[in-house]
């Protein structure tokens, strides 16, 4: 089963995405901050990372640099960064189906 880490400081949105991705067949773990994401990444490896761009204690770049994952998907509000940290950028509001499809397309 594909192990996904969802990181978003909006706890309601993170929980909703977590539940919906689990229904899509993913094993999902949730963090609400960069610090929590780092702690989870120290305990286990993830196949994929889905993270919001702006977090209360940092940014998606901070998460991406500290979470080893084969696939990294960024959820961005209106603009997205350029660079090689993320395999896919989805503009909000992206549905859980959009996220699941992005993960499936990018995963081996």
C-alpha cells in the first residue's frame, strides 16, 4: 500500500483529505506543521508527500527538504514556486480525486 504524508496547518482540510485519500486506497499519515512532518519522517519512510504551500511554522519547501518521498505534490493557493522540489503542483481548491490522480500518475 502506498504510504502518503499529508501536511497542512488547516486541520479540518488535512483531516478531510486524509479520510478521502484513505478511501482511495492510500495509507495516509497527517501532520499539521513542519515540525510534526519532520518527526513523522524520522520514524518512517513515505512514498508520497502532499503539502500545503504556507504553513504556520514554515513552508512546503521546508517539508520537502526534510521528508524523503518518491513523489511530492504541492497544494498552492494562487501561485506556485518554480523548481525541482515538487513533482506536481495543484492549485486550490483541488479535490481529493485530483490529488489521488496526481499521486497515481507520478508513482512507479
